[in-house]
């Protein structure tokens, strides 16, 4: 059933030692058309992937190498999970036959000045920015099919936009009064070795972080502004939850004149009726992060508020899958003319 | 240093087999003036407390008995942690010399019709309701000193009211636009044996519950209405977090005309300047549940919002201590003329 | 690529509301030859599977029904996850064309008296016991292919036997001096609603249980006795660990005369060289439960002891997959002449 | 009730930024005779303790300083929680009026060559070693009272020795056949910022580490050898468990001729009958880490094995309290003629 080697997409994963890289390998490991040829990781260069990620020990993977050593000629596609800034430089240097799916933040913001403001340095590849497609699959599907460079959304923006784009776009809610209380598992911070990510700093407790200053805010605002047809700001307040994976958005919205929570539900249901990975849960049901764990699904919910004229809308996804590697594979499938769901049918794992 | 037995307060704990009962015993175990004479628990009657709570095995406690078997003559004070409804009946039957600190919801709502509406049955002791003092220590201190019956607030209301009462009372925020996103550890649900509280249903994931229908909402609204001088409603949306203890409130508020986040901070700092258990964290610091774990402290924080004219205010406490047993002991100290902080100086446990 | 409906195995899952049932559905959901026709659950009969397990909400499954209502004519195979005793009665009543993979303990012990002794009631289907094949795939593969009734091993026995059978069978260790210190995640206890399985009773702590009395001991002893060619006993001491899935065996063994830890490693490596799901980790590497989470893999390790003449051998697997549902699907594949790895290639999920 | 300042012990805590340092501050915060004058931490020098440990924000503590800046004249006692090697150099340089309670491994091993072998460098203060008293309070109480330098045991050795010393010393078990399967919470690794201690590397899973090579083995062997009257070795195999605090020892022992598990129980019960912090749980009860969480207690248990002639003995304690800071305070109380239990009566916190 497998494709022969010559039919396969020859893939490089840059920055494969992060959790996102590992989950990409996990998903591609069951992808019939994927041939992982190159995996890079600076500090771990020279090691087998199984030394860095023993759970992938059963796979037959190339050794990790430095990004400078990669042979691009050999590749059709790279997934890029490098730190911001670095990504721009590397991608600018690639031969043009290589398609790129970037998982970093480097090409998500259309306005390079907004990028500079939030990331603390100028954009190093402004010439590539106009050609970059924002990889929110359900919204940019057609452009993604023809793109050379896809900038996958951040995990939070994916969860937020899937929930709010139809509501803002349809004029069902007041676009200037959007509160987004977000909760994330610890893998959202990657595998970076910082005191704040130690087990005992995170387990059995919780706290907010990046209040009013998280870098995913401008990305959310950019896309909601497109939907609203004018610039808008949002409240975005993330919290760190003692769980590995999962992201949950509780959004408090003010209904536009004459609309009800039932209208919001209807619009969301219609918008996603044909989408394989996005689902509105039935009235009365409550989504939970564990309902999507390990899968590419995104669940949405709508609730009436006790405050008149308001509603509560929620969404959840696995930050490493639909919020990152899964959406990236979904985009790869589109870019190479494959079944969009290929290698993404894995069901959520509960417990 | 210990008081002699005859100076001590003779205490009964009704419903001692819940987590709240156990934490009460933990705190009273180091209270020089407390003499626990009676502990009741229906299903476990006849057992030693150490069979039900082995961590208390080193203490010299009476055996658990049925509440019907308790000898009230022998007691000065009971803490009551029984299911709602039951509490009202039991308390109505007690001899008048016994003081009561109720940890259930039975006497928290001043309006017995509101009680009936939210708890699904009529109030069984309406004659006692007018004499019940709402046990939010920092706000009803003087009445508590003279009360016979103190109705301790729910854990969420304690965290919310400590945060919002000065802001609503001082007219610093719009009282009709209060969003309360609440997060709680699993002990908030008590030791009740339900599928939804099983380890694997709760660990490594999260979800909201009781959306727009949680019974703590009317309690919060009652007290905020008092502060506002008129009836008001709030959004109150709790979430279940995979941690044992701890409660975190993230409240999204609209500033009243001319006010700033800095004003909110100033008002909170002034209000709690002399309170031993409530503290506003310094600007830039972010409270976390683990900063209060096991202690009677409540921490508050104030942040500017990215949305103009709004602010984000937060609070955290340990739901079993300041949110329940600790506040109960604090009230006991007041009711018996003791140092208010007695047995409550234990510092938070981190990690 | 999918088989047409008429080629598919028509499957019933009895007791589908347990975690094992849910994980079976998760695995079979991606199995091209599986057609789930019947799912039963007594308390939940009448509900959709998605009400009981929302993470399976995207699947098209039949409604849960009572086991008495199942139409056996329609089925080729049942997976049976019922409580012990019940299983024996149900299976005895099935039409003979239906193959059975039992996940309970009811047919694991060859000696029906041993069964009666450990399970507290007589065996209700002793006539079926001789035909039951012990479903440890890597050891009973040929019999499984032709079996009508396969009794899948317990999760602990699977992990222990994979590790110790080659060592006892090859005479490399002293068979009368085997210490098995076992650690299990909480799903090992199933979804049963008991106080001891509540989040706060299990999280952030650990303890042993069933010391010298766990029902998996006779099962382990049965199979090791076969390998040894004589009856033997083992120490088996399980511990409950605050994690959802995963089982870890640390076994302390005395080397038979002249043997070394290196010999143990060599024997295990040779035994499993061609097995797709069992792997000895390289010298120096240390297996962890999270290296197999969600997958059908079993990892083994061998270490020299500080005590002369002894070695430490370890194994790990996911109790719900290789320790239960995954091994069951592996056996199904064999019984129906399919590729043994079908639907089991899912890689471990880390983190 | 507090002592006046001049009666108090003037204390310095070196290496106060580790979890052990923080727990020491937590305990001393309620100690009537303790006056913390100096806290040091190299990387954090200049900060307030509350910046490093916000849960201690309510205390009135000196600022962190570099160890070189400490004024020893002002101090009666230092607790030393520095890395090994460093400790020896610092302590050697202290004025002789300062008493020292060392929480590192630097003075635990009587044989300086054993130290060099296990710690990879020569002992830097061999002249002080003979005067160092091993701070296992229940066994060296009299020497501790008069000591200037007390070397507190490691957390594992404390749990192991409390369990095995009476059994080896009394000749009840075979001293050459001791298996020690140990489990520890993550704080056992301190607050060191290493990938292996990140939340997602540790949560929801487990694994052994330091197999046959952990530095606590020689310490255990040293003390058991004293009890046995001859040199012995032990198996010691630690495992990392996803919990903050707590240590659990499951030890598999061979009974000496004629002895039974009941004899072991009797000997342990008698040995600890008058000890306030060590308790043998009743027959049938099973100790758990959460029964001692946050407290200075150590619980022991004895079980018959299924294997003839063997027994299973267990112990548990909180690694940061009885396994470290609590035992240190207990020793301080002895060294300064105070009530041994002072500041250590805090009951375990469950959940």
C-alpha cells in the first residue's frame, strides 16, 4: 500500500529536537507519502533521534545534523521549527524548489513592522513575507495549495480563530469587546530548559502569564481584523495549566444587536459542517482538552451567559497537533495534492 | 504553653470525613485552645479517624460517630460540614449554648427564596437565617465576634469578593460588566465518589463546568449587590484544573469613568494594608495558586488590559484553607476572643 | 484502500464503557477490516458512545445496548471486557460461530480451582477452559491463529512475562528468587467509581497495594512455571503511580551459576529480534513508561546489580494497549489471517 | 510567647535558593527561637527572597547575598545547602564559634577515600571529617547534642536506615540480600534547571535512574555496615515519580533463620515506641507518601511475602522535611537545648 520511495515527498525537519519536531515525526511516521531525509538540531547534532526522543526509537530515521550541513537538493519540503529570526535567515537562503512549512512565528505577521515591534528585531526576510500564506487550513485552503511558503499559525491563534472568525466575520458579536481567557498545557513552552518549566514549578498549581503582552495577541488581532474589515484589539490572557498537551479557550463575547447564543451556534455549525477536523459539540455538552488529546481535532462550544446580551464561546485543541504539527501535515497534504486527512485520522487518546 | 483542658473550646466537627473536615482537624491539631471532642461521619461511624484519613494517624482523636449520637451538652462549638438541607435541620435542633460555624451553603443566602431556587428545596430553618452572619472575616469581623451562627462563604465567593468588593464598593468598575473566569483544584468537589472526579477523568487535562449555572453565582451577586447598593448579576465561569488545592480568579472588568488600573491597585492595597492574610502582590509579580498552598493567605493582583478602558484583576487562595477551613478557624478565633491568627500562621508549602 | 463492508470483521464489544473498551474502539477506529456493530454497557445502555466517551464523538458508532439485547448472529467476533464471572456465563451462551477475545481474567488460569481460590467463586464455564488459549501473542502465536477463545493476559503479566519468560525458560536466573516490583498508572484500576481512585486520593503521591495478594500473581506464576518446567512462586508487589497509563516492572533476579547480566541481555535480544512490538533498549539507555505511551510497544532493559551475582531487569508497556486492547487487536489480526501489525503502528505519544 | 531577639539563635542559610533552603525557611518561619539573619544564593544575590520564592513573600527576611559577603560574627548557626565540594571549603573557613548543619553530602561519608571515589574529587576538608556527626537524629541524638558539625543524611538514606537499621542491627534479616526499590518525587532533584526535570519530561510517566550507581548507596551501606558489624553492600534502585514531594522505600528482605515478618514488626515497634516522628502503621494498613506530605513524620510498614522466608518492609517520608530540612531543624533543636519537636509539629497536608 506504501508508495514507492520515488513517489514520496522528501522531507527535512529543521529544529527536530523540540516537542513540535518530535510530534511531526510521530505523525509522519504513519504517513505513506512521507520520507524523512533530514533532521537537524544544533546542540544534539550527531546523535540518533532515539537518543533525544527514545519514544521514536523504533523508527528508522537519519541522524541529527547541524542545519548548515543539510543537503537541500535532496529535499522537496522542509518543516521549520527554529527560533524566530533564525527561521527568516535560513528560509531566505534555501533553493527555490524547496517548499517550506514554517512552524515558527517568523512569517505569520503580514506587517513586518508589527513583527519588529513584538519580536524585538527587524524582519530578516521581508521580501518573502508577501508570498507567505497564513496556514490556518480551514480559512486559507486554496492559497495553501499553491503556496511555496506557509506560515503555520500559533497554537493559541488556531484555537481562537477557529472559534471567533465566523462570529466576527458574520457580525454576530461586538468586535471591540472580546475577552479571551486561554489555558495551555506545558508543552506550549516547548522543550526549553528554563526554571519556570521545571516539574515542581508547574505541577499541582496554576497561574497566568504574559498578561496583556503575549505575542500571540497581534496574530489573533491581525486575522480578526481581516474578518471585521477594520482594525481591532482583543483581551488575551493565557494561563499555564499542569498538563502536557491541550489548549482551552474561554471567550466572553457581547452579542451584536438582536443576536442570541443560538445564532452563534448555528453559524459555527454551518461554517464547519463539512470540515473533517472541526466540530461543534452538541448543546449541553462541554468540550475538554482530553477529548482531543493527541488528535488533529478542534472542538467548539456555545453557551448562554447569565449576563444579558452576552455569550460564552469555547474551543479546544491539542497544541502540538492541530495547534502545530498536525495542522502542518494537513497543509503539507494540500500542498502536495494528497488527501488532506492523510496521517491525521488518529483518534484522541483518553485517558 | 498549652491551655489547660478546662480553658479550651470543646469542639464538634459534623461531617468530618470530607476534605474540609480533614483540613479543619489538621489546623486545629496545632491550635492551643482547641479540644476536638466529637467527630461525626455517617458512612464511617465507628471507625477511627486514622482509618478514614491516615495522615492524621498521629493525633489523639475521638472515634467517628453518627451525628445523632453526638452529645451536644459537652460542646461549645460545632463546625458543620454536612450536605445542604441536612445542615439546616441539624442546626435548628441544637441547644442554644452551642455556637455554630457552618461550612455548607445552607445559611449563606439571606433570601430564603433565592436559596430554594438554587438548591431545589425550601429552606428548613428560615427562622435562623436572619441571625446568621456571613463569615467573610475581613468584611464582617464585628458581627462575627458576637454571632452564634456564622455561615462561612463558599471557596469561590471568598476569592472573588476579596478581589471585587473594594472595587465595586468604591465605584471603580462598571458593576454590570464583570466577567469572572474561575479555576479550581479538584478538592473543590470534595471527597464525593463520582466518575467525574476519578483521577483519569481529571488528570492531564481541563474543562469548564457549571457554566452560567454554578451555585456560587448568587452568593457572589448577593455580596456585590450589597457593595454596589443595588442588584447586579455577574458572569461566573468555573474550570476544573488538575491540581489538588487552589483556586484562581481572573476577572475582566471595565473601569468606571476616569479610573485606571493603578487606581484599582491603590484601593486594594489600602483596603488590605492591615489585614494579615490578604496581600496585593507587587506590580509586575503574578500570583499563582502554589504561592498560597496549604496556607490561609489570599493574594491579589492588578494588571492593565490591552483593551482600552478595561483591567484584569486576579486573586488566589487555597480553597480548603482560606476558602473553607482556615477561614472557619479564623472566625472561631474571633467568636471566642482569641488572637485571630491563632493556628493559621503556617506558611505556604512550595513545592 | 478500505475493505468493502462485506469483507470486514463484524465486531461486538461487550463492556464498552470501561477504559479498555474505549481504547479498543480508538484502535479499531483506524482498522481497515474492523466493523464495530455492537457495543454494550449495562448502566449506560441507550446512550450514544459519545455521551460516555466524548473523545470518540467523531466516530460513527452504534448506540450502547444491554448485553442481553445483542444480536450474535450478526457478529464474527466479540471482545469481552465484562467483570469476572459474568464473562464466563456470557461466553458459555454464545453461538459457536462467534470468536471470542476475552479481556477479563475469566479464562486466564488453566486450573479452575486456582481460579476459584483467587476470584472467590467457582468457574462458571469449566468446559470452555481447556480450549482457551492464553493470549500472550509473542508466545502463543500459533495457537491463537486457530483459537476460538483467546484469554488475553492481564496487563502486569504481559509486562512481566515478556521480560522473564526467556530468562526462566533459558535457565539464566534462579527461578525461586524472583522479586517483581511493579508500578502502574491509574487506568489499571479501570473506570470504577471508588474513593481510592479519586483524583485527590491518587495525585501527587504514591503507595503500594495488593501486597502479596494481587490476582495477577497466580497468572504470572502459571506461565513462569510452564517455562521453568516446575511450579514456582514469585514476589509480586504493585504500586499505584499518579499517571494515566503505563506500567513499569523492576525485577530483581539472582543469576544462575556462571551467568552474567550480559547473558540476560543477549538472550532477550535474540528472543525478540524479529518481534515488531518488543525491543531491548541499548546498553546504558533506561526505558520509561512515556516511551511507549499510547502504543503497542514493550521495552526491556538489563542492568548489572551492585550486589554480586544479581541483575536488575526491567520492562514497560502501556497497560491499555500492549497490556490490554492493543494485544487484543494483535490477536484479532492473527485469528482472522490479517497482518499482525494492522492498526497497531501508531507511534508512542510523548509528551 | 516569642523569645526576645537576644535569646534567639542567629541563623544563616547558605544556598537558600534551593527547594531545601526554601523549606527550611518555611519551617523556621514558625520557630520561636529562630532568627534568620543571613540568606545566600550566588546567582540570585541582591534579590529579595520573595522574588525567588513568592510563597515566602509575607515573611520579613534579609536580602539574598553572595556567600562571600556573609558576616559570620553575627551568626550562631549556619545551615549549609551548597553543592558538594564547595561546602567543604566554606565550612573549613568558618570561625569556630559558628555551629554547622550541613545538608549536602560533603561530610556524610566517614571515609574520605570513599567520598573521593563517589564524588569525583578529593575531600577538601579531611581534618573536619572526624568531628562530623551523622545527623540521623533517632540514632545519633547524643552526639548531635554536642556536635559543632552535623552532616544531615540524604533523603533516601534517612528513609532506608529508619527502616533497616533495627532489622540489620538485630540480626533479623540476611544482611547480604537486601533489595531496596526506592521511589522519589521530583523535588529530590532540587531546583536544578535540567531538561530531565522539565514538567513534560516527568509528568504522567515514570522511570528508574542511577541504577546501581546512585550516590546514596555508599551512605546507606556505611550505616548498615556499622549496624551489621561488618561491611555489606545493598541493591539500591531509585525511580522518579511524578509528584512534588515524598519518598517511598519498598525493601525486599530475606528473614534470618527462625524469624518471621511478625518479629520484624515487633522490633520496629519497640525501637520507635518513644520516637515522636517515626511510627509503624497498624497491620493491614499501607503507608503512602501523601500520609506524610509536608510533615516531619516517617511511617514504616511490614508485610509477609508470598515467597517463603522473605518479607517486604516499607517506609515513607517527605524528602524535603524528614528527609532534609525537617531533620535539620530537629538537629538544631538538639544542638541548642530546645524541645526537639519545636516548629515540627505541623501535621501532614492531605490532599
